[in-house]
């Protein structure tokens, strides 16, 4: 029987710091303290604390600011942080997930503009059907996020560029594999409801632009989508 290797001290401390972000309801840019403060709090050696911080930076959860007034802060724009903003928890190798999100975001404009140029009437109807499923899932956060991902996969399926389609769908698979079911934290219900309503509007405009075959409008819609979280 194969079991997971025990966490190192640095991994355990990184998990504790990550948990403190949730427990203390810290947001992007909020201070996480200094290495010396975490050394005193944890009792671990400075090298262990430094390694824990490095793990958080690699996962896109923290950033280090040097100089006066510097220290360790909650990351502002890391891709894993943006995925967490969808209220999904994530697991597995964060670097792999961050890479997958970055590649997907780079490919998104190509996929959407290809869809606007190439969609058939049947494909446009299929997108609207899936958009209806997204709207129907408004009361179930996990189902809502995953129905949006299905919508993106259907958009990607339209492109005649087989390599582009394969790369995009592979990155969506990695993201889906790393995302656990959304946590229904009662304190975040209002946040989640506002998020879903806004994201529905963003994706409705995306589908409208593709259906209209309007490349300029699709470009604007995908830019609006990219300005938001990773869903």
C-alpha cells in the first residue's frame, strides 16, 4: 500500500500560514508578517521558515516585498489566488496549476476569436444551451463554476486549429483535476452570490459576441473576462 510521505516542517508551516490567511480573512496585499515573526511563533529555524515562505510564493499565495516596510504579504494577482477567489479549494502541485492557468489565459483570446470567426449556427445554439445551464446552476456554486468551464470547453471545440484546441482542453483538464468542490462557508455566501451574478453577465456577453460573429466585440468580451477571476 502506497501512502503519502509525511510533510516536512517547511510544508507543515506553509500549510499553517495558508490556513491563517483563511482564518484571519486576509485579502490580497494584506501583511502575513515577517520571517522573524514566524520563526518566533513557530519555533522553527530561520531556514525552515524561509523555505515555507518560498513554498507559498511558488504556489502564488504570497509575495515578498524587500526594503523598508517590506515583509511577506498575501499575493495580489497570483493565478492560484485567482482560482481560490472562485471559492473553490485547490490541491496538488500548485506550480503545475499556476502554469496551467497561465497557459489557458494566454490561449483564451485565440480560442474566443476563432469561435467568433468559425462558429456555425448549431454551435452557437449549443453555446446558448450551455449558458442556460450556467444560469440554472446559480444556486449551486460548485455546479456553477464547473458549468462555466464546460462552456469554455465548448467554445474551444469550435476552433479549426487542432493544436490550439488540444492545448486549451489539456489545460482545462489540469485545472479541473486540481480543483476540489467549492466550500460553502456561510460567511462567504453573499460574496459568492455577487460573484456568480457578475460572472454570468460576463459569459453571456462572451456568448453573444461569438454568436454574432463580431470579432471586435468578442475581443472586448474576452478582455473583460481576463480582468476577472479564473473562471
